[in-house]
C-alpha cells in the first residue's frame, strides 16, 4: 500500500469514529454553546440557533436521551423555564468529536 493509501485508510477510520449524534449542525452547536456556559435556557438556545420550538426540542431530547445533556425545570416569575447543561459524558463526546474533525481536516493539507 502506498503512503497516500495508508493516509486514506487512517482518515476513513477517523471518520468512522465520529459521534453520529453530533454530525447534525444544530446538535453540535448546542453542545458547543453549552460547553462555554454552565447552562442555557431553552429560550436562549432558540434565540441563538434560530430554530423552531419543535425542531430545537427534538434535538435537545436526542442529546438528553444519549446522556449528553442534563435538564432542570424551574419556575421564574411564575413562568416555566427549562435549563440545559452539558454533562461530563456530553463534554467527552464533544471533545472526541472535535478531535476527530481536526484529524479529518488535517488530512486536507
């Protein structure tokens, strides 16, 4: 096998190791935003990502079900507020996904 073919194999293996859940731009953006903060509310995430309630809710639910997010519901000024935070597992998944993307992008050089 040539050196270029070896590199192709390594890149293909790196791509296979990417977290499929974080392949979607909205789910990746949610995790990146939450990695920068302790927590964010549903309404703030909706504002930042310009997603509909239904779309954002579906993405958040998938991340929560995978153990990437912790959810806390409270009342603020008599109004329900849902807060989201990245879990340790979510942080680990994000870090691994970003590392994988970095290896793939380095293969373009």
